[in-house]
C-alpha cells in the first residue's frame, strides 16, 4: 500500500464520450495483451455472460430499471478489470492511446512562436 494508486478512470479535460472511447480502447488493448494474466481477463466475459443471461438482480419488468443492474455490472467489471491488470501495463497502454490521439505532445503554452532569417557572411 506504499504505492500511490491512481484512479481507474484518468482525469483530464475531455468529454464523457471521449473518455468512454478511450476506456473501451484500453480494455480492448489489455484483453489482447499476452502479458495480462488470465484471471483479470475473465472478468469482462463473465460480465457479458451475466448481461446476456435471463437471471437478473432486478427484473426487467419495469422498462429502464431492469437494465440499470446490467449497466452497473458492466461498469463495475470494466473498473475491476483495469484495476486488477498490472499497473505498468495499464499506464503503457494509456500512453500509447494518448500518443495515437495526439495527446502525447507538449501543451501549447510551452511553445514559443517565432521566425528566423538566414544571414550569409560574404566577408571571406
């Protein structure tokens, strides 16, 4: 517990849809990574089997309420899967996703715009 743990969902100034797409990409990359152990990889398929099964914690009689438990189970499964994956692999894949999205570059505040001209020395 001496290691400082970061939240499962990275906090940044992006929209909900962008964060959702990044999380889906992260889960997909981690599921396809051979370095991730098998037990965490079983979390997502187990959640999908639960969602597709006719047995529910809340019956689907009332439209909307019955689907909330499915959505909650899926969100919990994604959070648990990312949490149980090796932290170094999660960060590696997050950096790769950010690099593909063009977010790995320095912020614009660190760039100084300018111009230059070449002066030739003819005195030789």
